C-alpha cells in the first residue's frame, strides 16, 4: 500500500468517525431580518451517573446566544431559567415568560446528552439537543431542531458540537433580506472587443 493510499484511508476513517445523520429540522416560518430572539437557558440533561449533565443547559444556551448573535441580521439575548436547571419548562411557559420580558421570539430547549471523555477514551464525546423557536404572539413553533452527535475520533468536543448545532439553527431561522441590485452589470465585448 502506498503512502498516498494510507493517507486517504486515514482521512476517510477520520471523517467517518465524525459522520452522523442530518439534524431533524422543521422550518414553518422564519424570523424577520433584524429580529431579537430570547434564549431561555436550556434544561440540563438528566442522565444518571453522568456529571457532565450538571450545567449543560446553561453552557449550551450560552453557546447558542453567542453564535446566533454573530449571524448578520439576528440578535440573541439570554434569559435566566425561571425554573430549576433540571425542571421541565413547557413551551407555553417559555412563551409567557418571554412575553412578560417584551420579546417577540423565544427559543426553548433541552440538552438530551452532554458527555466529555477526553482524548483516547473508550467512549466517544457526545452532545444532543432539542430546541424550538417560538412566536410569542401565538405560541407557534416556527422552527424545531433536534440533533445528536457523537465524536468517535475524539477530535470534537461537546462544546464544538453544540456550536455546530447553533450554526445550523442560525442559518435556518432568519429571513435573508432581498438583495437590491445597484447597477452591477457585466458587459461582454466578444473576441477582439474592438
């Protein structure tokens, strides 16, 4: 086997270790460009004997706030969780909470898994989330997003996985403004242009 073949096989194995199914995402409506979205601190995962679950909701939602705020035309603010970190917060309660704070859109969600193994461990790092973008006006779920990712290669941390999830959501929730044409025309002169 040549060195090039070995390198290609190693790259394929690395990519296969990170490969997962596509996220389950449903977009009914997008939020208008220039909107502010409130993010209620997510519910911690509740997996027995998994200490990484403690604080996973606050950690994941702070990553979502940062990433969503980096998307042009979108601003995200963090709202403290009005119930305990492990207590369920219904979408109706999240909508009522955001309404009292004066927001038009709110994201409510749960961390379903959050596990750090460190490098070269037997188990893989994992992250799993379920979030909904809700309209405060009528409580409708505009966007639903669920995803679970495992890093079998140990090169991706749960925080990096959550950041990728936040980027996927950010791309799907905002209406991009219509581009205005301002005379960017290209003229073709043909051969010789004479």
